[in-house]
């Protein structure tokens, strides 16, 4: 009887120790992120302006006239909620397109394209 109880106690203690031990790779502190926004126009379209930012940290790029644009790298603080961008462009017709992407820590996280046409616009949000 005592032997079975001893074995059960040892097994219970081993399971308790294993289940309560902390994983060394577990990091519960939120990290900062590097965020870059990119836009590309094609089919005769051009990028006119972009408004972008992380949470309340808003930035604007105006009077753009090229077919590609990349934002400066922003640092999203620990606990940041989302990254947002609005890009407007002008197309020449039904073949003009506008594509916008949000990159976090060097990886494309979200991408969207505007409907083809003369007025090109993309609104994009990524939640961390």
C-alpha cells in the first residue's frame, strides 16, 4: 500500500515539476517591430500621396510622382496596436493599378491592390 502511494507521489511530483517549469524560450514581454510601407503603380499609373503610421504616429508623403515609393523605417513600440496606410494615385485607364504592402520586421504581412482605373486608392491596416 505504502509502495503504491510512494510511487504515485513521486510521479505526481515529477509531473508537477515538469508542468510548472518555465520554458526558456517563453518571452511574454511585447517586442518592438520595424515597419516599412511600400507602394507600386503599374500600367501607366503614378503614386500621388501616402499617409501612413503606427497607432497615432502619423506621417505623410505628398507630391509624389513615381511608380514606386517606400516609406522610411518606423519603429513600432512594444504594445503597438496597428499599422495603417492610405495611398492615392492617378491612372491612365483600365490597365492602371496600385499595389500597397505593409512589411513588419522585413516580412510582408499584408498587401492589397486598388481596382484598376483612373482614380487609384488603397486603405490598408495591419494589426500586430
